[in-house]
């Protein structure tokens, strides 16, 4: 308590240092502050400027890269759209060519079918004519043999044979094939 009493009797506050110490401390602080400001502050500012420049450069590079990426993406989309259009056009052309080929193949098939039918008809006609000629000869021989037996005389004369055969065959061709019609015409 004695200390508190002695402190209370003094007029100066306890928390303030003596004035000479305060002046010396303040001068030392100012010296340190000036030295630090001259030596340390430029290095700090330089480092901060370098960092700021690096960050700004990085941002500019990032913006440039982003713009380039956008441009590449737009180019890619344009090329993709163009490729899709080209693919659609090629598909359409292929379908048209396919349809044309089908029509052409059908026409070719029809033409070949008609050729085969015509050739078949010509062959049938040729075979019919050959069969008719062979049948005429066979019927003629049989008629000559029959006439030889009926007449009792030889029909070996070729001119006479041909005339007889022709008359006989003409008479057969002139007769109707239906027996009911044959009775009506008699």
C-alpha cells in the first residue's frame, strides 16, 4: 500500500516513460523506419509489382487462351455442321443412285425377259415348223403306203406322191377339228 500511496502522490502517470527515453525511442524508431523504407520497401514493392504483372499476364494469357478456345470450338462446330450437311447430301445422292439403279435393273430385266420370250417363241415356231415338216413326210409315207395297198398299184413316182400327199394334207387341214362341226358342215 505504501507503493500505491507513493504513486498517488506523484502527478505523472505511471504508464508514460520518462521523456528522454521517449525521445530516444522515437528517434531510433524513425531511423529504423527510414532504413527499412529505403532498403526493404523497394524490394517489397518490386516483388509485389512482379507478382501483379505475373497475375495480370496470366489473366491476359488466360483470356487469350479462352478466346482461342472459343474460336476453335466455333470452327469445330462449323466443320461438324458442314460435315453433317455433306453426309446428308451424300446419303441422298446414294439413295437416288440406288433408286436409279433399281429402275435400270428392272428395265434391263424386262428387256432380257422379252428377249428370252421372243427367242423362246422363235424356237417354238421353228420347232413347230420342223415338226410339221417331219409330220408331213411321215404322214405322206404312211399315205403312200396306204394308197399302195388300197389302189393296189405302186405310187413310187415322186411327182405323183407329192401331189397326192399335198391333196391329202390340204384336205385334212380343211376339215374342222371338232367332230360336231364336221357333221354340221356335211
